[in-house]
């Protein structure tokens, strides 16, 4: 009987898509090419709209990845599958909410509430600044953590029983380095906040799960990406 499960090539393609998205997010965030306005009424900048589109692409890729992991295992039915699907859905809702919250308030905050001396100090700007710098970040990290945990637990509960090749390991490490570079670029040169602790928590969980199931490729991917990203960001903070 032939193996009806999806080929491992699909896993590497999905991780390559994640790498491309990380590169596009970094370019969009750091480049000045997308600071123009989307429309004549100046309701949003291209950088904000691009981030919203790329956030959607991230969720689509993550959904396809979690589905691939579940259906690439002999144990692909039951309560655990449905529970992880609902967990991912909840994380995706928070993740999407955070982007909708952050991109708009970040634009309003930067354009109307920041002057040469800092925040303008009025009550409206204080509220906008809170949504931009704090509340949207809390929602993002909650969604990000739930999605990451759901993907890793899917690999744990629905393990791939086929042996990995050297090419598999190389491709996993290659794509993980893009994630690590994105973590370093975004966390290594700013004031340490909740984000670094969230990355540390994901890194610790990935390492623990990898020790328990060292053959699972997604666990290797997360461990490499987040351990290197965490160490690189920490080193950048110390320089």
C-alpha cells in the first residue's frame, strides 16, 4: 500500500514561505520606501497596510503548516486534533486583532501625537499611545505564543514516524536561520521588553520538547530559530 500522507517536501515549502514573509516584514519595517500614504485621504501608510497583508499571509502559512503536521502522522484523528485546531484558531484571532490594533494606532501615534519633545500629552494621544505601545503588544504576544505552542504540540501529539535525511536537517536549519535573523533584527537593538521574555519562553519549550522527541523536524526548527535568535538578540543588547 502506498503512503497517502503528504510528502516532506510540502513541509519545507511551507517553512520557506515563512522565511520569505519574515524577510518581507523586516524590509517593510526598516525601509523608507513604504512610508507613503495609501490613499489621498491619508488614512493609512503603505507600511501599515503591508504589515496587515503579511500578517494574513503568516496566519495562512501557519494554518497550512499545522494541518500538514496533523495529517502527516498516523495519529491524525480524535479529541487532541480538534482541541489543537481550536487552540490555533484562538491564537490566530488574537494575532490578527493585534495587527489591526497596532498598525492603525501606530500610524496615528507617530503622525499626530509625537513632536520634537515627545508625546503631546493630551488624553487622546495618551490612549492612542497605550494601544500602540502596550495593549496591541500584549495581544500580539498572547496570539504569537498560542500559535507557536499549538504548532509544536501538534508535532508532539502527531509525530512523524519517518526517518529524516541530511537534506531535511539542512533545509530545516536554513529556514530557521531566517527566523533567528528576524528575531535579532527586531529585538536586539531596542529596549528589552515583554517580547524578549516571550521569545525566551518559546525557546525553552522548544528545547524541552526536542529533548523528548529529537527526531521531529518542527521541534528542531523552533529550537534552532529561537535559541539562536534569543542568544543573538541578547548579544546585540550587550554590545
